[in-house]
C-alpha cells in the first residue's frame, strides 16, 4: 500500500504500442509506422499455451512506446512515473534520452520524467524491456523451477507532485500493551512513522512547511464509523537536504492514540486503520498519502510463533503469482482472488510468496483478510557474481521499502531460496532488512541442515517424508541455534507430484502425505508451523515438472480448482462444515476391486456411513495415525458395519468373526490368506455352521461387489450430535457443469479488470467427475474479452478461464457449451 492512494495519481496503463522487433545493431526496438499493436498493462510479452511450451516464448527483448502531451500546468511540478513490475530489466527513454533503468522483475521502479520533458508538446516515452533469462541478475544464472515470464506485468502510473512531496511513509503501528484490553476490547496503541520527503532542492525545508498526520478507522472495524479520526496533529521541523526522490527523512514524533483506543489486527479480526499524512506549505496542501496499517504484535520465539501474545501454529501454503496463458500479467483483482481462496477455501492462516515479492493487490488482500505472509527476495538456488549480489541487495532494499507497511507480513526472506551459505552476502541482506525495518525478523529459506544462521528464524524446506516415515524432522536435528525459532518453509512438492486426473489411490496418498507432515509439525511444540508446496500447479522449465511444462505439485490445479488434498487443509479450521470423501466408491478403480480404506476430511466430530440407505457404522477421527491435527482425517475401513446383524440376522459376536475373515480375504486375496485367517475361517465352518457358499455370498454382497448391483453410499458429518453436512455417492445419471466466477461484479480498478471462472463437471449430487476430459466451447457477450482459447477441455473434470473488461460497463456473459451437457451461463456486472 505504500505505493497507492497518492495525491494526483493517474493510471497510465492504456494505449501503449508494443513491439517484439528488436534491432540487434542499434540495440533498440523497432516500432511499426502505424499504431497497430496497442496494449494495456498488466501485459505479458507473449500469449502462452496452457502447457507444452518453453521459455523461448517470452525470453526476449521488446519495446513499449507512448506518445503523450505534457500539460503546461505541470510547469514547476515534479512528474513521477512508477512501473510496478517490469520483467526483468527496463530502460526508460524520454524523447530519445535515457532517464534511467531498473533491474529486477518483482519490485517497483519510480523515476522522474522532468529531465527531458517538453511541456505543452508531444513527448515520446519508450520502455526497452529485457525479459531474457540470460540476464546476470536474480533469479537467473542457473535452472529455475518456475517460468519467469516477460513484460510490464503490473500497473504503471504517473503522479504530478509539487516541488516538495511525500516520497514515503513508514508507519509502525504498535499495541502498547496487549494485556491492557478495555471492556470494549480495545487497546492503547501508538503509531510511529518516518516520513521521507522528495525534492530537487537541497538545504532547509522552506519556512512554513509542516507535515500533519491523522489516524482514521477503515470499514474493517465495524464498531466505529469508517473515516473516524482517532488521533492527529503533530508538526515537523526538520530540514531538507536532498537531491531527488527519497533523500530527506523527517522523523515524525510519536503519535499517541486517545480513547476509545484501537483494535488489534489478528487472523480472525484483521482490523485496519488509515494513517493520513499531509504536507502543507502554510495552509496550502502540497501532498498527501494514505497508508493502511494494522496494530499487531508478531513474534517468533524459540518455541514458536506468537500473534498478539497468543501462540499460533502457522499452517500455510506456498504461492506463485502465475496464471495460465498470461504468466504473471493478471490485474490486482485476480491476484487478490488467491488470497480469498487461501483464507476461505483452503482455510490456511499463512502464505509464503515463493520466490519473490508479489502484487501489492495480493498483499492488500492478505491485510484485509488476516492472512500471515512470509515474503522473500527473488532467486532460486543460485548465487551469482559480485554484480549479481549487489542487485540482490538492492532488491532486498526495495522489497522492504515497498512492503513494510503491510500488517500481514511477519517475516522477510533475505536468502536466495535454497542457496548455499555465503556469510558476507547474507550478512548484508540481513543488515539491510533490519536497518530498513527493525520491527520484523528475517528468515532465509535453505535446504541445508545446520547451516550458518545469520537470520532470526531458521526457515528450512523439509522434504523428509516419503510416505511411510516421519512427517518432519525434529527442530534439534535441523537448526543450528535452538534459541531461535524454527519454521518449515516447504514440504511434499516434488516428493509426490499429483495430477487432478491421477487415479484415486494416488490422489488419496497425496492428501495423506500433506496430513502426515502437518500432523508432525502440529505435534512438535517448537516448530512454528509449515508451508506446504504448494497452492496450485504451475508452468515450469523443462528440467522440472512432468514434461509438459507443468509442475503438478499443487493442492489445486492451475485454475485454482481443489484437488483432494485441498480438503485436508480446509478441514483443519472450525466454522463452516467441511466434508469430502476420498473415494467415488467405484471398486473398478482399484486393483482386484479392493478399495481398501476410504477417508473423510471433515471438521465435524464423526461421520456416519449408510449403504443403500441402511446405517453401516459411525466413524471417528483417526487419532492413532494423526494424533496432533486439529481435525484428523476419518478412516472409513469397515463397509459392512452392523449390516450382518441388521440385514442378515447374525448375532453380534458371530458377525464380528465373519467380518474379520471377509476383510482378510479382501486384503490378501482368497488364495494368499495367512494361516491365522484360514484357521478362523475353519473355526466358523466347523463350530458355527457357516458354509463356504454362504461366506462367498456375504463376501460378494458386502465387499467384493464386482459385477454386482452398484450401491449407493451416504455419508453424514456429525457435529455436536447434529448432521451438518452430507455427501451422496451413487451411479452417475446426469452431468452438471458448474461455472464459478471469482466475483459476481467487477469494479473499476487501477487497470482493466479481470475475473476468473472456474469450471467443474459434477454428477447430479455435486460430486466431481474426475475423469471427464471432454471439450467445452466458451462464448462471451457484452463488454468483455476472453483470456486464452475459446475451446478447452477439462482435465480431471476441472478447468477454467479468465475474462477481462474492455473499459465499458454493463453485463458480461460467459456461456459454456459441451456435447452432452446443458449449457451454463455466468453473468458478471461491470460497474
Ligand atoms: C523446492 C523449491 C521449490 C520447488 C519445490 C518442489 O526445492 O524451493 O521452488 O521446486 O522444491 O518440491
């Protein structure tokens, strides 16, 4: 938010000429005569296929050009241009003169256009963008397990400032004493802020200049009127001595809150405030800036993470910022959708922005939703030469300066993900982060145990779990300093890639592996928590993934549709009932027709199973395998339950004995039955009058139902004695397409807007049809464009698309048609 809500901001995302023609001799882009190819930011330098492509599609140099009239009214003012993200090096030319350049595709770049601006005339602004992966800057230099994409993929805006302006406000929102809650649930708090002014002049701040601040409520505190002023008024008296932007620091006095006090920012109630900073010359307003802040105390201690004094287990996922077809170039609204999915669908409390700083729009959403964030500098395993390291240091500086007001950020990652120790280098990145933001700890993600710990938190990718062993290593085996906190920054991922269209047993094992690792870190008090790898599948380089340029490591697919593993995260949280059954209950899906155990992922107390409407059994959370999880999966391993008693009339003891043998036959096969079970079978036949034929009948009727009549199963989640959710599995009689828009309406944002529509084929009961892969045709009406192809096929029964606005309001309609289904229409209002 430090980049937003500025005085006199004009979005400058529209009407850019774009060219891929590069003249190697002049080292310049060539623009065709006619303004033929106009684009809008966020822009991807290449339209990409869903899969099977390489980095050559986007790894090249390109040019963007804009011709504009500089208004006469800008005379005497400062004209500042901000490019929020240019992947990966940008050089800016105004009327043929180079004004500056910026290295690094993940942080914003601000420069002044004044130096060669022609007032009252046409000016030509050119961006030369280098998106080649051969660049000698992070994250490049070796292989990387993600596509790095190219283009100007975030917003560009212009600000017209007076000759002195507010370049930055760094606000520390401090709850003075979190033990001192008053009867209204409010606390005494204080804001300290450092205001940085920009100016071309050096010397003293001109006589009469003052900075005034106010703290106002936002609508996130429903108990006070939005905009209500809490505290305000102080005057600065420091001098100016800078050159251009960000040279003068005016340290602001402490601003004391007055009654009724402040509310804390927390995971459940992320209360936000706005710090309004205004620069005055006498009574004339020169500049103002709004900074959104939240009061919270976030601490990593040797035994874990504490938010506002309360110990919280971090349960998070890693997130890339990429999308099918456009790479990074999605507007803030779609980026923010991911925060909503993490918080409300996957119900995690944290996200790691692997492996770079992400969109301000995503971070704003994390602030609003109460999602904890671990963010980090760009990079992947490789450390380059001195020049490369200097760029990494600059990127560390930019990350902290541009993101430090977000209350959601609790940790800075100041190492190149999974790199070797390099003490000189990392001493520098640590010092930069600590100096620019003394309020937050540092971490740095490594795959090394006991490496040099220069940070405050040991953050480690623990991939120890292979399916049958421990879920995570204990802290003492990993960290080099037990007195500092320990956090697992990744797990699973490449250890068990899983496609939405893999067979059921594979998808279930994927889910259980996530459950096992979570259970392991929930069980170890001194592990602050973990971030699973990862939120969704992503396009990657040939050295990784499944050969089709996709890494299938997500708990969701590329369109953010949930795979089975998504539900083991969602079910850990209280609140709205979750019930997902791991199986579609088709024995033909399994070798030998043996389904084995089925799992229910639920936050309820128990699950009741009914077969053909007859009660079978009530099952409880599997605390034996998952002793530490808030809501362990529930193992459904007895599909016979009480049926031998209720349906066949056997008395209890005999029914149990028969079941034991039947289960053993299912498990080992009739011919390889262990001696113990052969004896038990014999006993039943000799002493209890059981015949072999009767045993076979029961087996085929209740277990090995191969070729038998297909059965109906109902599962009910029971909480406090009440059924809170139920799932019905029966033969598919109808295919129903679900189209789920990311939002029912779109409001004008900083750029064109876009919205996702997720598509899922279900049966008549809403169960996913995981092997539906048929084509669908996407048709749009109204002021809208489709992002990506108009004919797609679902994968694993799921898929999606994206719609973008074209600058007009009205209803946009997506119609989805298929061969053997009812068409579906989604209507989204553009306001
Ligand atoms: C880690 C890496 C991630 C991803 C993951 C897959 O080593 O940090 O970017 O590649 O492995 O499991």
